[in-house]
C-alpha cells in the first residue's frame, strides 16, 4: 500500500528510481495499491498521472479517501440515499460508485460528506456547517492540515474540518489515514495476505498502519527528516526504514545492540554527550536503519532525542532495481 506524494512522486515529478523499483516489485509478485488521502481526483485520473511518470497503474489499483468515505456511508445508508456533497469530483464519483446520490448541500440528505475541492464555495461551507450543527451525520474524507502544491504546502481539508468542528461542536467520522477505513478498504479491494503500508509521513502513513494492525515501511524521500525520525516515540515507529522504494526489495540487515552501540550492515551508531555519531561504511538504507535504531535507543533511555545536526546521510550511489 503505497502513499503517493513523497513516496512515488514529489509534486509533478517521479521520485528518482521509483518507477523501476515498482516494476521490479510487481515482477517479484507483489501486488501494488496506490493509497491517497487526497479526495479531489478520481482514481482514473491518478492512475493516468502515474502512467505518465512511467509507473504501471490502472484505476482499480488506486484507492482514495473519497472511496473509503463512500464505503463508510454505504455501510450506514441504503442504495439511492442522498448525501450532501462538500467536495470535488473524486467524492462525487466515489459516492455514485457505491450507489449513493450526491446532492448539493442545499437539498435534503441523510448525511454530509466533505473532502478537499479547489472550487468549494464559502456559501456551501456555511450551509454544511449549519446542517452539521443541527444534527446531520458527517463523514470527512481526511483530516490533513496541509496539501502539497506547486507554490508550497497549502491549507488542506483538515483546516476546513477544524473550522466546521469549531462551529458545530461535532467531530466527523474520518475515513482517511491515520484512521482505519482507508487501509481497511484497500485490503478489502486488493486482497493482500501480508499488507505493508509504505509512506513518508509519520502522522498519517505510519500511524495509519499501526491503527490498522499492518507493518509499515518509512521511506526518507518525503517530508520526514532525520531529526523527526530519531524523535519518534515508542508506539509510533515504523516496522522498517529505507532510503527509498528500493527498500521493498533489499534485505534489511539485523540490528545488533552492544553497550549502547548499534551496528547495522557495516555502520556503527551511538549517542555520545547527546550527539548521534555514525562511523563505518555500507548501504544507504542501512545507514538510515542505524541512525533510527541508535536514536530510538537513546530516546527511550534518556527521554530526549539526540542531536543530529552534524550528521549527513551518505550520498546515494546510482543503482538499478535488483542491485
């Protein structure tokens, strides 16, 4: 289960090597699902964008928070039920696919569903807020506070969720990560026996996997940086850490602990006087696993994350899938 932005692509460009690594993963027998909290675009549009980047993908390989929200609603209401839509084309399509009827917020409905939509009008937000305050059930596609854009991180649907909640005093049922419905829907559709969530965000991707009882792989190509990695508290840590999607096919070396020092695949890492230090040589992925393990060990013992300001990850060497 692959998050998209920061994992497969960044903005409009593919993460270097991502297409080749995913092709190799498919060839090895892994089923790939592309999972996103973004509810604005239908799966077919997302799959088309992936193919433009060289990644094999069909519409049925893409699962969005809009689909998860529609599934939550279909589990509560009969086919043909009218749902007040506050969002974009992705939510509209997802509701119709579940046999529900999206209607404007000005028309009678059994519930409100909201999601990111660049053309949502303030007058519709006001109507939805009053409906929710007056007791109409509310499902939100996700609670992400930011959304990546060509001009930087901008307010996401979570900002609107906060506004509606503050006004109405109501908390919605949230379908997207880190809540369970999106990953549960992905597993239901794809049929994986050993699902693995691959993401770059700790608060959505990794926490979402933990909430769903799945293993997780954190890749360091997106928003999580070194300081954030070593500061992850117990109970919120990924199962695996890798430099990039190449981690899907590389052996993850066993972590050895001795006298406060971590050894992983040729790297040795330890915290001295509050500073995380690394020596040795080896693969880029093993470096990240060494610093994560040493940082977490120090955090658990002292309650404070180590200083990582003087560390530089090893420069990635050109590699092809399978190397």
